[in-house]
C-alpha cells in the first residue's frame, strides 16, 4: 500500500510539473525580447511589456491559445506602456488577448494601427483587444489613409477602449469582410469610448464602418453595443453599416455631427440607442435608413436639429436598379416604439429625392424609388414648441403605413397624415438630456403588427409584457441610467475628462524677441499681450497650440510689420494651431502671406479667428494649402485692404468631395482693393452625402475688389453646400458676378446692396464631376 501511494504521489507531481511548464508573466523590456517571447508562446502564456516608451515597434503577435487558456499580451501597468513613433500591432491565430496598451504621439507605418490579421492567410479569431487607448495617432497629413482598428477573421472583440482624435482619411474602426474567413464574423465592439473626431472636410471619416459596398451582400452579424460616441464629427456617417444582419444596441451618441446609417446591406437591428443633440449645432443627426428589412425600435432622440441627410430619422429614396455602391430602395422596414423629444422636423421621408437634378446627373444617379412596405408605428413625438413640419415628405408617402403614433405639437396643426394622433401629455426630467412621460399617456389605440411581440423590452430594459405603450419608454427606469457617466465606457485606468487645461497665463511682450519667446514658451490657452506700438517681425511665428495675441490696451492697435521672405506667412498655422488675433494691425510687403497652413504634413486641423484688426499689403490674407484643413475661420470687425488675394481655401481640386475648411464666418468686415481672389472657397465632386462646407458673409462691405480675378467672381463658392450672404454692401467691384449660388443646396442671399459690382445669381443645379 505504501508503495502504491508513493507511485501515485510521484505521478501527481509529474503531472503538476508538466502543467507548470507553461510560462506565465514573462516580462519583456524591448522589441527584441518581445519578438523572442512571441515566437515561443503556448496556450495560457502571458507576456508582460515593461512600463515605459516603446518607440517605432512593429508587433506581430501570432499564437494559438485555447478558449480557457488564451495567450495574453499586456502592459505591466495598464496605461503605462506607451506605444509611440512609427508603430503598429498585427494579430493572427486563435484566442489572443491584448490588454492595457496606450498608442500616442505617432502613427502606423502600415494600413492600420491594430489589425486582426498578419497577412491574407493568417487572420485572428476569438481575439480580444481590451483596456487600450489610441489617441491622436495620425498620419502626417489628412489625405494619407489608414484605419486605427481593422477587424478581420471571426469572433473578435474590441471592448473598454478609448479611441479619439483621428483626423486623417479613413474610418476609425473598420470591419473587413473580404473572403470567407471574415464573413459571418460575429465581432463585438462594446463598452468603448469614442472621443472627439474633428471634421475631416470630405468623405471617408466614419467612426465605425462595417464592410464596404462590394461586400455589402455578405452577412456580418457584427454587434455594436454600449458605446459612447462623443462629438464624433468626422463626416455625415458616424456609423456606416455596409453589410447584413448587424446590431446596434444601447449606444449613446452625444453631440456627434452625423448619423447612424444603414448605408448598404440589409436586416439591421437598431435598438435602444440615445441620440443627444445641441441647440448650437444644426448638423447633429440620428438614424438614416437605406435598404431592406431593418428594425428601428426603442430609440430616444433628444434636441436634434439636423436636416435632410442628418435629420433625426431620414428614410431615403433609392436608385432604380441601383449598383452596389449607390442607394438601394428602402423596403420592408419597421420603425416602432421610438421617442423624438424637442427635435426639429424629426421624421423625414424620401430624403435624397433628386429628380429635379436630372439635367446635370445621369439616370444612374437619380434617386426616384420611394420607400415601400415600411411601417411607422407606436412612436412618440413631443415638442416643447410647436413644429410647423414634424413630418417632412420629400416625395410621395404612398409606400409608408403610419399606425398609432402620438404627438404633442403644442396645438400647431399637422399635415393630415393618418396614423398620427395629436394629444396633450407632459414630460418630466429624469436626468440631464433625458425626459420621460410624467403621466399616463393618452389612449390612442395600439398597433400590434407582425412580430411586434418580439419587441419585448423598452429603452430601459423593462418588460413591455405588463404595460405596453407608444414611444421608447414603457415605464420609468428603476434607476437613473446615468447617460453621462463616462466611467462606464473605455478603460478603467484612463480618465475621460482628464483636465488638460492649464491655468491661463498672460505674457506681456514689448519686443519682437519677447513675442517670439512667448509664442514658443506659452502653454495652450495662454494670452500674449502686446504692450509696444510696433513689432518688426522677420520670421514666421509658428502657431501649434491655442493662443490669443491681442493688444494690451483697447485704446489703439499694435502694429506687426512682417518682412519675411516672399510666400512665407507672418503666422504659420501648424497642426492643432488655434490662433485668435485681436486688436492688431498686421502689414506686409505685398509678397508674403498674413496666414497660411503648412504646405505638407498637416496631420491635424488648425483654427483662426481675427477680431477688430487690420490686415494690409499681403499677397494672400489666408492661404490654405492642399490637404490642410480648418474647422473654422472667423474674421470679425476687421479691415482687409491692398492685398493681391484675400481668403483662399480652394486647394482641394481633385473633385473627390474634400474641401479646406468646415466653417468660414465673415462678419462686419471691410474688403478694400483686393485684386484677385477676394474669397475663394471650393468643394468639388458630386458627393451628395457631404454636407459642407459652410460660409456665412454678413454685414460686410466690398469695394474696388476683384479687378484681376480671371473667373470674374468676387465670392467664389463653387460646390459649397451651405452659403449665406446677407446684409452686405458691394460697390465698384469690377467683376461679372458678386457670387453664383447653388439653388438646389442651402445657398441663400438677402438684403445685399449692389452698385457697379455685377450680379448676384442663383444657379439651381451646378454640374459637378461624379465621384462614383
């Protein structure tokens, strides 16, 4: 018996030793050690990257773990492994985990920062990237395309990550379905915080893109759930669903200037999402529908002001016999149990109808197929102030059935659509941005359509079995959902609202040397006060942070005389440069520029504001080079005179939908003696989903300008979508036209005075180059 016990104990010891041969927690200090460790991984292994900076590293993580024994690559301390420089991570194999890495101050040397594939043959499956951060990891300039996360393979997950600041071309996350190995992928994108993405100024800037037009008929089954989208303003599509059977559940879209769009593909579920708007933006949308078989249920829309393509609900017209990359007719869609609260014209149908543009577009681009077999039922609309057009028909609504929809429009009459009942009811605030019915809703009947019994829960996850009513909310929440509690999203170690704001300091400068030193040494947000009367500036001031340069006293203007080389700017706008110039007289020598972007390597946008100033004797007032981009350019109460060119934002001439600035505001300014381009702002290419740029010229005067302008147009806005020219005076400008506005778009003019300045005309349809 003793002998048998001895043998048994020896056998158990042998088995135990065999199990312990799996190495756990191997720490590596550099890429060489990491490569060695990765070459020898086995199921259950854990490789720990030492804290510190990892510069210019190409990590190729290939391994074959098991479901209960994944192979893990993690930071020694989450957030303290900084991946910088020209670095990327590629994954291949089975059951891998990446945890706690922070990508910052760099860019990918390849097509993606993190790619779930090594090559076309080695893809990742059952692989998870969690607890990571990618921020400002941009290519050198915005036309250079990449993806920050490229999902391939099957059953992969990106969760609890913080991803923000992408400014170059390409979606932030894309799901690739090319090849059988990547269809029916069941990927999960969950519990992430998608931080601000600035406008790109053109297409291809989605936050999430699932597939593309050429794989749009493939089944994907991707789940996007419990994410927070914070000011994701890259383009009109925040999420672009381009495959079949995707689900979008319980996400919060916060002040994001775009929409969740079923761009291609069919049979999506859009359920339980929150869309939160802003009184100060008319670009924030909700859901835009294209295709077949979608179910849109239990969604909450609040304070959205977007119109047409960005309306709270946009149901589009399709193209007859549409090719895969255009617009398939909306059919067999259900929109039920949603709530629109204080939204402008929330329901819009036949969006994109463009039969009136048949003279400038081929038949293959005419969106004339109206939505059919579509049910809009059991929805709730509440307007604190009556809306003249809560339902907008851009085409006939003969294919849409409206059933049991309730609206309180404060007594303002509706168009006589059946299926909408106007009754009084009130709301109460549960928390910021969230209002729910405060009393029993009026009984208007209830539509119980085919498979409506599958809508089992409301927005808060409460059962509809006991009490089912119209709208997204069948009863008050058991607890406040705390929509704005951002700690629920992203990595636990990363503080979303991290205070990056330093105490604003004022730097008083009395000489050019002090001015140059202050610009270099100041922290972002600081003020530079000019105390001298004049400054002789010989080299460009490089603006790469947020700065205000202004006169110390409001009584007079300080003069900055710029004598730098020809074609150089007094103020060189670098990536992330944000300049406010106030109370300054800026003068050149006819051959330089007052403001200009970099000619290359504009990895991020710049912003410019000029207030109560004078600008004179320059070649260009503002020169925006190709691939540069400004979120806003503002000139207010400023005199601009004796310059060869004024504001030039027309370098994006490839006619691919791109443009050089999102917003240009000119108010209460005087333009005198600008010889050529007074304002030249251009967007080329018929990209109908691009909804910019935006130009507002108000209360300003233009005299003796444009005499040498070859195209004969004073304010050239060709292809710009939103233009307002109002309350201005044009006198003795030797041009054929003050402006040629695009009638089919949101271009308007009012209360302008023209004297010896040609015409201000409206052309209904502009011929533009087709992009597709």
